[in-house]
């Protein structure tokens, strides 16, 4: 039995936190929810899609967590084709829009540090 009820945040390593905030806010349309310096040189930044309960924490990359990785993070949208087009127009590095039988539309994209994320359509 557990008392765990939800996921609060997922972390993405970044080589430049300010540049990543600009990417997630200006290109993807996320909101900046938290931006605090926890201690000297350690800044905690959370961004999220509007209305989302789960945030993305943009952590400074380091030896133990380098940038440029497959995050495994799946974002959800109601119209993957529209998001694919909007991201392409915004200059985001997007992969092919995948349209397989019996599977939702989806595609991969990369942020400014070459971290890979995925977008999956839901009804």
C-alpha cells in the first residue's frame, strides 16, 4: 500500500537555464511557475503547459546528469498535427509525425540542448 498520489515534476538537464526557459516558454507556450535560487549557484526552475498539474524542472546539467539525452517524457496534446506544425513554424527540431494504425498520432522533438521529448495525441 502507498500514500503516493501523483507525479509533481520531471527533470530535464540544461546547459543554460535562461536559454531553456526561453525555449519552453516562447516556443512551446509553457508557463514559468517557479524560478528561485535555492543556494549559491543552484537555481530551481519549473515550467509547465498552461493548466498542467505536472511541471518540468530545468536543472543545470552536470557530470551526473548531462544534457542531450532522451528524457522519455511524453507530453499530451489534443491535436498532434497542429502542434507539429506550430513547433515546426517556431523553429523547433521536430521529427516525423507518426501515424500508425491503432496508435495515437505522435512525434519526437528536441529542445535547445538536444534533449528528446515526445508529444502524443489524446482524444
